[in-house]
C-alpha cells in the first residue's frame, strides 16, 4: 500500500483521478510523514480506540489511523474524494467512509453504535473557516469525547490557548478552555502540504475536562454573554451586552452586575477570565429569575 505521506504517491493519486482542489472546501493535503506520526502519537491512538476522522481528503492520515486504531470512521464532505478513498483505503477492513457534512452528522449515535457510548477520539485536518463551528458543535452537543487532535491555522491554535488581556483572546479561547485543556503539540510549516497554504499551521490537542473548571448555573447564558462581549471588541463590556439582541437587560442591570463582579463599569470583555464570565453569568441569571 503506497503511503500517501510521501509526496510522489500523493501526486500519483491526484493525477490518476484528475482531482481538482476545491477552494470552497479549503483542501490542503499533508505530505510529511513526521507530522503524520506526530499527530497519531499526540492523539494517543491505540488498538482499543474508535477514532472519528473529519476531512480525510485522499486518506493520508486515515491510513495511519487505520494502522493504529481498532476502528476508524472518516467523514468527508467532497463527493469527488469518495472513489479515491475507496482506492487508497482498500487495504484496510477497519474503516468506514461517510460522505456527509460533519455538522449534520449525528455523532452521538455514531459513538453509541461504534464505541458503546464510550468517549471517542477525534482527529482532523480542518480548513480555517470551519474550525470554530466544528469544534463548538462537538463540545456543545455533549458528544462523549476523550480528545480532539486537530491541524488548524497557527493563529487559530494560538487563539485557543491564550488567556485574558492578550490580542488573540476571545470567544473561541473561552469556549475551548471551558470544555478542554488545549495544548499545541506541533507547528507545521506550509511546505508540509499540497497545495501549499499561505499560512503556518499547528497541531493542537484538546483534552476534554472530566468536569468543567467553573461553576455556572446556565451554560447557554454564559456563552451568550461571552459572544456579546467580543462581538464588538472596541466597546466596553457593558455596551457590548447592552447592544446584543440576545441579551434582554436594561443598561442599569448590566452595570450593576458588573459592579457586583467587582470590576469597573467601563471594563472590556477581554479583561475577564473564564471564572469571571461564569460568575457574571450567575449574577445575571439571579437577576433574570428574581
């Protein structure tokens, strides 16, 4: 079986199928065996594991996953890649390819069927524009997940692991850190891909918390507050919350709540930690239900 991590083999497959890269799917295929090995190692995949792979492309990483895991389900949105995957994965009997949009797939049912409802490992090489909806979708749907090991644009990986007061800090940082412990495990330069992207990438592992690190009465309310406070970064937290169509509170109540949190009324959202957003959410929840 020709390893696709070797560039010549990837080129041969693409030529055989006259494959055209789709801009809309943000397709960049990995052509570096060291990076592939690093991803498998970081994901901690063993023969006990069921792995969900998102965006297998032509099956480069899928081959490695099939070698390492008990079973793999690979979800690919691009119909043109399905015959290629049947070919490149023909040597493996422990893989299922699903031609679907991951955002529409019932992952909970899949985990139930393939892994008896036990937490699954997710591995993905994600295009920039879809990273956040996929990660948030996986976490928010409370699918049983052990870890998500993903290749993303470097700046997105940075954003996932920074803290308050930094330029990159935002709703994604808070959401990821609420659900998981983020850790960048490898930086990957553009020349490891075909076609070459314009930006550097990174592999980041998100290990799901056994218990969320903060106590929050209403998770959805907290995320509404977080989104509203970062929607307009230039504005103060109070103005951000006041201008949000999702938050129906008077300016007075919002300002009171911020003061109860022990912060000045003109504080910006990017100054608050996850703990503070949880606390603010609990203060506001009480006022809403008083």
